[in-house]
């Protein structure tokens, strides 16, 4: 759906046409909230990130649409056509304690090796130890994140490609709108719908991406 279409979809229940600024602000805010809570298969990516360009570097940039990492990072050597054990994620504090040699000016004093660990900080992947080759390539799985402000001119609004998702988005927007107007009973009603439906979808995606299958019971059939 476009920005105008999702606005019209919301207004059909909101019944007010004089609050477009508030409607678009609420759509943007709810999408941001759903980005944090919702790791849908529709918004997952697998990508290969090029490694360092010079030995001694230890940071590689995350994709520009990066939202949340799903799993660890795999590493291959494109020159030797070899793969290595996936990297283990650690905290930035632990990384700083384990790899202070990365800050030295001479690569001869660094512990250069195949990276074994990583942390994410300031839009970068920090590798440890400092890579000993420029031919390593890093594969990561992640969810995308769109932080664009929604307007009537937005070509495609996230979470509106499926009917089940657009209804959840609308309930969240209606919660925000009624809360802003002081209609707290209506706000509580739509908030409950929003959170319950969103959790149901999150649970479904968790089952889809888990290592084991779970039986789903259907009633009324």
C-alpha cells in the first residue's frame, strides 16, 4: 500500500479526516515499533559483506538497511575457496579487553589471524583477531529496517503487503491516535488488539525459523 492508501485505510475506522499529520506520524511511529518487535521472513536478508581492504583494518560496515542480526556471521576465504567456523558474537566491552593490539600502528605487533569473534558497534562489525588477509568474505543474516518518515507520497509502506500485517499496523495507529486525543478507553482497546495480533505473528515467525517443528492444532474443522 502507498502512504495515501494506508492513510485512507486507517481513516475508514478513525472517522476523522482532519488529522492527517497525526495519522502519518502515528504510522511512522508504529512501523518503528514493529521493526523492533517483528522479525518477519518478509524482511530477512542474506548478504555477503566484503572484508577489509588493507591488512591491519578490523572494521567492516554493516548493510545500510541493517536492522537486527539473526544468528552469527560465517566467514570464507574467497582466494583459497575455504570456509571457517562461524564467528562468535561478544560485547564491545569484551572485545576491547581481548583485542587492544588492534589499536597499534604497526601490523607487525598485531595478533593477525583468521577472525573468530565479532561485536557490533556504531554501524560497524568489529573483527577479532585482526584479519590476516583481505580475501575473507563475511556472510550474515539480518532483518532490514526502514526508518523513513511515512507521507502521502510514500510509494510502499512497510507491513502492508499482506492483509494480516496491514490490520495490525492499523490497530497500532488507531491506538496512537486515540491516545493522543485522550480517548483512553478506545486507545486501550486498540492497543490490546495490536499487541495480541502482533504477538501471534511473531510466534508464527519464530516457529517458521526455529530448528524444530511444532505441531499446530486447528479447531472447528
